[in-house]
C-alpha cells in the first residue's frame, strides 16, 4: 500500500506561528519528539517545511499544530480531499467512521481511493461532521466528474432535461438549480454567438466555448452563490 499524499501545507503560516511564539526550529523539533512521539524530527525538517521544500505527513502536521498551539486547519491550504478535510477538523478516522456508520477499514479505503460510498443519510452526516460547503461536499463524495458532464450537456443542449439529474447530485431547491442551469446555457450560447459574429468561424467559436466548458463546474457554483449561500443538508 502506498503512503498517503501529505495534505497541502501552508509554509508561511507555520513560519509565522512559530515566530509569534518566539520559538526556534530546534524548539519545534524538540516538542514534536518529546511530546508527540515523532523521534525522527530534526530542526532541519522544520526548516524544510517552512521553506516549502518538503511537507509534513498527516500525523506530523497534527503534532506540529500541537507544538505551535494552533489547529491543523491553520497549517494547511484549502482542503481538497476527504482525508484533508478530516485532518483539518482534528478527527481520527475512527471518529468519522463511527459518526457516519461505516466500518473504519472501509472508511480508510475511501480516503485512500478518493471515493465515497454511502447512503444519502451517511453523506449528510459526513457533511455535518466535517463542516463541508456544498461544493466540497460534492467533491469529496466523488460527484464532481459526473456533475461536470451533466453541466456541459445542459449548457450545450436543452438545459431543462438536466434539472432532475443535477438535483440528484446537488441537494438544493429545484428553483435554484433551474435558474443556474438556464444561466449557464445562456452564457455558453452567448459566448458562441459573440465569437461567430466576429467572423472567425466554427474553429474560433469552438475554442471560446471549450474554455467556458472546461470551467463549467466553477461557473455553476458561482451562479448558485449569486442566488444563495448553499450548504449541504
């Protein structure tokens, strides 16, 4: 089994927090060795993390946060995966597995493979426990790719046909989804029409349209945010 990818590390934040406490890298390394059971950590490791030349593992990041009197969330960039969201909340795998009603080994496999398998109730419990925004909820439950495909089809064909499939992935009021899909469709068609009006032909239009479609999920969340500040649940 391969080692898990380290969470995204915020090197400037680690350096700033250490300096604010008046600690040297030697003090940080000593605290991690003595108080948090990481006997291999040296001051050079701490310096490398702060330079961005290396990143601590998940357990090392948790220990580092303890030494620096901060939460792990303050030392990582924006969480992207299920595992990173768990670490940011200072939760053990057993805590999450118990809260959502999964066997811990099954849950760990989900983290390792970046796939979520569970009922809607379990997904809701996961979102509440990890404080996930709706975009994060969709992402960590493995729905991003499917959502992107549906949104591309909605923008390029008849958007009304995709309200129900999108609603199965995004737990929001149908009115918000209809408005967002209609605006995506109109924006895409507007890009195409504007490019064609310049006399560039289909090739140029295809380039402009493809750029819009490549960021279709981002556009979708932005349009929803214009109407409401959605949270999962």
